[in-house]
C-alpha cells in the first residue's frame, strides 16, 4: 500500500509562499550588499502594504525593498546576514549619501532644492 501525501492546508501554503518570498528578498539584499561593500538595514512598517526594508551600503548608496509583512522582512534580513537597526538615526543615518535625484525628487522643494516648476 503506497503512502499518500497529505494535502497542503491554507496555512502551510501561506507559510511556503512567505518562505519563498523571504528567500528571494534575501538574495536581493545579498546582491546589494556585495555591490556596495556590505550593507546594514532598517525595517519600517508600511501598514497593510507590508514592511519596507531600507538598505544602506558601506559606500553610502542606499535602496529599499518591500516585503509583504514584518515577519517576511525580518526573515529575509536574517537570511542575508545583515545588521538591522531599530532606528534610522545617528551614525546609521549619517552613512547615507544623497545625490541630485534625492534632492530634486524628495527634499528639493522643501529645503531649497531645484523647483519642479516648468514656468
């Protein structure tokens, strides 16, 4: 008599999907870290959208990824082996190098950067 595999429950399907997503994010984090001499991170809740993984490379470049949940984001950063900071301030925030894009698109209008007016 052959053994039959038990059908997957919704919970096990959800857990498997979360594990695959964490592994994919960990791979992306690792790629970023290798390209920038290492990386550190910070996890920020986005509400129902998920959790933002902010990455700061040793060279000052930064980027972010979005995980569907805090648990997936936490798992991904653990798998990638990066340091995760509780707060985005102090020495960690000082590592971020900003360029013209950041000034013109995010802060430029508020703090004296170039205007977006086309006039």
